[in-house]
C-alpha cells in the first residue's frame, strides 16, 4: 500500500495532486497546509485523505520524529507571492522548510518531489534551460525567486539531484487557485471582471520589440502540471531538476481572447501603463526549454491554451 504526504495540499497544484491520487484509488494521504482562506477549505472538501496537519504542526511533528516514512512526499507548499519583502520569512518558510523535508526524505527512504519555480530564471537573459551548468548563474528578480533558487543551489551542491526531483513550474492556472489573492491567474481575474464589467485591461508594452499585449508566457494548465509531477512519482529511477512548461510561449492577448471565447463574448481589451516599480522586474518572455524533460522520458502532451481555458471557464469558473 502506497502512502503519500502532500504539503500545500489545499493549494492549487497540491489539491489537484491529491485529487489525481484519489482518482488512482489512493487515499492514504497526509495533507498539510495553512488554512488561512475559506477557499482552501473548499479545496480540501472534495478530497479523500487520512490525516490533516497545519504546516507548523507538521514541521514540529517531523522534527520530533512523529511522521512515518511515505512512498513519496510532494512538497508543493510555499509562500508564492512575488511581492513578498520579508526575506527572513521566505528563507525559513520556503528555503528552510524545503531543506528540512528533503533531508528527512533522504534519511527515511521517501521519494522527494518539490516545487521550484520558473521565477528563478529572472529576466531570461540566460534563457530557460534547466541544465545543471546554468542553474548557478541564474539571477531571480524578486525574493520569492531567490527563495527557490537558494534551495536549488543547495541541492545541486550536495548532489541531491541524483535522488530527488525539483520542478520549475511556469505559469500554472486552473481550478483551486481562488484563494491566491493577487497571485491568481489572469484567467481567473479576467473571467470575474469580464462577467461584471465586460472589459479587461492588460499592461501596455514599454519595449519597442513587443506590442501591447504581445508579452508572452508559458501558460500551464494545472492538470498538465499534475501529470508531469506524477510522472516522476511513477519513475523513481529518474531524478534531477526539470522545467514544467509547455515549451510554447503564448501572448497575453492570446490568453485573454481565449477567455472571451470560452465565455462566448466579444473581446473588450484596453491597455494601461505598467506601474513604474514593476518595469525593471517584468518578464516579457518566458518559455520552458523542454528538452531535458523529454530526454527523461516524459512526453506528456500539454493541453492547448484555448482548450485549457475553455475547460477551466466552462467546467469550473461558471459552476462556482
């Protein structure tokens, strides 16, 4: 009987991982999170699991030796705010916790799969290659990105990537993100604003090589992120640091047009100046280099942007 631990199990990726495990017939799952929002409780309500622990209680129990080893620990819990300014908090909550969990897994024979982030790539000047030779050179643009980069470097320096898996998730969206406040996806925000006002604004481009709304991202539907995550559970012989993205960048205009199409409405899109404090930290282009993922044997076919947005809008957001 396989047993699992999922941190951030009430969050976007975490709750969908638990749901996917349930679909496989597994419910011997320890879920840990911080229930600071009613929509997190709603995420949990649809899941089957044997035990829930608050993140602080879980960390204390782990240190006290009160947590039994599992087949796989999916570490998907973290502060994901790119505007968080408390470095000490991020160093402890993100970097420190990840290190503790990794060391515990390595000592207890538990597979460790954790969430890194595409934010570690910074402005993209060095590209988006997940090669070990590139990782030490990366310069994230915010403290959140650094909190992820710091653990990636620790794992690389200590040789842990021979036994663990880190996933650099790109722009993940989908059911289960309603609690994320300003970090909710543009799909979520646009759907609700379009329903109320009909229109939605995008940032104007402040670079001549990009048109307004032509800035691009690698948008990943959460169901695809889960499929890639579980691939590495299914293949414990494969380890390393990998990108989790489609490898096909799409523009904000593409994304917004897909939302309008899914809602059956005519697009009403305006453009606003980007706040000055964001301009030096704004990514105009992100696109996962997927060669390492494919070389590892993961050939998951990602859902197209239009199909993913349609599924999210029509089968989830419209049924809230």
